[in-house]
C-alpha cells in the first residue's frame, strides 16, 4: 500500500527550513485542560498502534483506531504466532519497559481471560563476543530481574538436547518466555472496542497539514477525519506513507521463519521442556519451542534484502531452509531429519540504529510517528503504548534515543 503523502515530506520539511526537531513554534495543544479529552486517531492496529490506542482511551481520550487489513494480519510485522519476551538488553530503558510490559501483559490477559504470555523461560547463549551480554547483566542486576548465569557445562547438564559446542556461557531468565502475537493484537483491539473505542477497517490515504498542525486525514472509504491529534503507527508502511521523511530512515528487511516438526513421543523440544532460546553467535538464531502446537519455531535475526511489505513474495527460500536445517541439526542433534512443516515470511522495519522512533512530525506538532520496531518491538507494546499516550496527553518531549532529531 504505497501511499506516499505528497503534502508532508522530508523535502518539504527541509525546503521550509525546519530541522528534524519539534520547534517551539510548533507547540501542541493543552490537552490536560480539555474536558472531555481530545479526539485522537491512531493509524495502524499492530502492537504499537493497538496499545497506544488502548492507553489513550484509558486515559480519557476519544480514540478512533484504523487499520487497512486488521490487527496482526498476515503482512503486518505483528502477525504470526509468537514473539520472544526477554529482559536481556544492553539499554536500561528497554529492560525497564520489559518489566513494565510484562506486568501489563499479565494484568490485561487476566482481565480479558486470554492466555497471551507464556512463561517458558528464555535461555540466551553467549559465544565469542560477550560485550552485549555483560552490559545487559549489569542492567538486570540493577533492575532486580531474576536470572541465572550458567557455564557451558551447566547448560549441557540442564538441557542435554542442546549441543553446547561454541557456547561459553548463558543467561537463563525464568520470568520470561513468549507472547502470542496475532492473538495479542486481536485481544487489544477487542478490549479497545469493549472499553468504548471506535475501530474502523480502512486505510489512511493522505494527510493535510498546515500552520504547524495536521488538520485532517483522508480514509479509503472516502471519508475525512479532522481530530485533535494523529498517531501514525504504520509499521513497515511508515516509510511509504511519509516517503521523503521516513523512506530513507526505515528499511524493511525480509525475514524468514521456519517451523520444524518434532519427533513423535519425544517431548525434548516442546515448551515446558526446552525454554525459548537465543544463540547470539553468528547469524543470531533464536527459537520458540511448541507455541500454539506449531512445532519447533526458529529464525535468524540477520536482515534479509529490502522488500515491499505489501507485495513481497512470502515463500521460503531454498537457501534459507538449507541454512536453518544445518543450524538445527548442529545445535539440536535430536531434531536431525525433522520435516519442515510450516514457514512464514515477515519483515522488520529497521531504524538506522535499531531503536524505536516515537516523535512528533517535524511539520505538525499534533501528529506523532510511532514505529521502527527493528525486530524487537512486539514485547514492548504495553509500555510503549503507555509512554506514547503520556507524551501525547501530557504535552511531553520524547527521549533523545527515540527522537527524529538523532538522525539530523
Ligand atoms: C519474523 C519476526 C520476528 C520478530 N520477533 C520478535 C520477538 O521475538 N520479540 C519482539 O519483541 N519483537 C519481535 N519482532 C518485532 C515486532 O514484531 C515488531 O517490532 C512489531 O510487531 C511492530 O509493530 P507495529 O505496530 O509497529 O507494526 P505492524 O504490526 O506492521 O502494524 C502496523 C499496522 O499499520 C497498518 N497500516 C499501515 N499503513 C496504514 C495506513 N495507511 N492506513 C491504515 N492502516 C495502515 C498495517 O495494516 C498494520 O496492521 C519480530 C518481527 C518479525 C517480523
């Protein structure tokens, strides 16, 4: 859905002489004094847009959530069965967001009567370069996150189904695991509607801006929405919608996911027996055993070629399958000869530094860009939604690491 917005572009920003930072001339409206709350439209019902819409609603805003194809659809970055949730990060803010998100996943799933978070544990295996992990451990200690540091021998004793060759040590997080992805987006949308939000399955096809503000957005059903604030959480489509502003910043890379069938009558490769695992050496392979009875899920984090999220071919490549099988049979010898029973092709929407983009549009103080999940955003949905709703309603300034100004 390549709908580049002609009216708001990086070129026009630069022509207008504006830097990629919100200027004091572009002051947002005083939402806090508005009663009833402002009307906000959120474009995109993936992990980022859905949780932002729900948090805005719960804080008193009137919210309209729009999505072209629906929450967690098969082309969305939040689609598919499952996502890893772990605290091991080398940036403290992400550790804190995972702590908060886990609380919110638990609290909300209980409220909704749905099991979205599965505490299968996460095992992070360290090979040669341990810089990331040693920094992460200082954050885990400071934040009080439960973990065990395991030697290669301890790893081999605890999970003999893993070949420990090349692994020097590991971090095991018992209070971590996986989330149901597509179902999570659906649950958030359902809660949003049940709590009074308006959901519309339409595409946003353009935006009108002027005098430092966004005035309205046009929708694919021919209607126009003129509201107080606008949130664009369009995932991999952000670079298409704001082509000149975000096209050069958000790269959309092809990512393949493989599901191998586990042997009959063997439970070694199921959740409950084997935790979610990450092998930080080489291509950064990771896997989620057993989620939703789909088999042994695995994928590598290496970025594939640049793709269009609307039109990319979603068949697995022969080279990818061969690489996955080689890794599988090396690291998990008991899976030798396992049939490939399913596959998915998705995409990451990568920012240049892998950090999220949560900021006002440089030309419109009441329009927010929320994206750049960069292959690790799903787990953060609840905390990110809370943070973004706070920025919008409390007239806040974003963290430097999430700002557009960092790319100026
Ligand atoms: C294979 C894979 C594995 C991953 N693994 C993990 C993991 O283990 N842990 C983790 O935390 N994260 C993981 N991620 C990353 C995470 O899934 C993403 O960062 C996150 O889901 C991004 O959510 P989003 O809401 O920004 O984008 P999306 O889910 O793509 O949502 C954007 C939505 O916007 C809608 N939209 C776009 N343009 C318009 C428009 N003009 N009008 C209306 N609607 C529009 C789309 O239809 C879409 O539904 C993974 C991603 C992939 C692809």
